[in-house]
C-alpha cells in the first residue's frame, strides 16, 4: 500500500500556506485507518448535567450545586468542615427521597451527627469497610500496616464498583477523609476512570471526601474546604453537672475554594465562599 504525501508544493521551493489545513484534512481522511474518525465539528455537544443542591447554600451559589452523572470531590484537612459538607449533601439527598449509599472506609460515620443534620436513614445504605485495630503499637512494619489499612480501601473500591454498576442510587459517597494519605494516593487512576465511566449518563452523584485531591482529572468538580475559625459558647449549666471552665463548641466557620470545574459554567479563576456549620446536641 502506497503512503499518501501530506505536503504539497504550490511552486518550486514554496507551498501554499493558506491551503495547508484543507490539504492535511483531505489526506488524513483518505487514510483507511482514519476513515471512521468523526471530525470535531460534527460531534454532538454534550448537554450540561443536571445540578442538585449540596445542602449548603453557599456551596450551591459557588458551584451551582452537585452535577449528576459526574464525580465531585471535596478535599480538606482534619477539622476543615469536610464532614459537615458530607452530612449536608447526604441530608439533602435523602430529603429528596433519593436512595443514597455511603462507603465508609475508616468507620468514621457518626449516626448521631447525621440524625442531627437531618439524614433520613430509611433512604440510606451504610457500607462499613473496616477500621484500624485500636491499641495497635505505633511502631509497626509497613507490611503489617498495609494489611490493616489496605484491605478496607480495596473493599471500598469493589463495593463502589458494584454500587455504580447496579444503579438506582441518587448519591454515592466515598469517605476517604480519615484514610492515610499513603493509602489514598495508591488508588490507581484506572479505578477513578472506571467510576467516572460507570456514573456517566446516569442520575447518580458520585461524591468523594478526601484530605488531598485523589481523583485527579476524573473529578468534574473539585472543591477545597478549610476551617477558618472556631466559635465557642460558655456552658451555662449548673456547677453540679459541669465544671465552670467548660466550653461548648457552637460552630465552625468554613471557607470553600473552587479549584476545578469541568462543567459549562467554568470560573475565571479559583473563587472562594465562606459559611458556618452549626453543632447540634445529639
């Protein structure tokens, strides 16, 4: 089979610059291997995903809500408000009468806090993948740590794959917040791509909570939260029931920063928004 030349000279020592794009396209289209390739100009424009409320008005104003059929990741260190965002999104979804699933890797979910946030447990599936052994010595070999920590992460990946393939969930949450960074970063990129493809063209919101960004380019929406200020309220109980120096945590001021948005409304740069989470007595 003879190869087709990609360069055509309009005159000796010169070629037509203006005709170069058209010539290249014609030559490439004539190749048998590229005959089935559709030009970008003929591709259908993917419609914007449907957005649902995250349960936090400030986040909805910042991002437009949580996109269905996409992966959304919220990252932040400990005491940054990421768990409050998780509970708010879970409460909002269950109040919409959607069936939700929480893949709890480190057994950190607190039902009392979830009930105070307004979560409807009748619409929720709680998957507890495991937790670290309490009282284990800090000086441990890496192989032993991998046996304790790695197994729940592996279970979480398998469970998430089954949940997304089965369908029927309005919200699927993967809680990597308390998973050690060493293990969270070992999650292969192929797993995130598989989750992204599985949730695509569905009404499911895939929601990931982590310390640092883990899903990388698979996340259509990436939000970073950080705790700015703790507010404490003096306890007014009697001296018999509480010491005089006791303080009651009243709320946490959280700042959210939109790091990435692959949706239709893309920000010109990173934008921030602040909100306050309230602590309710359980």
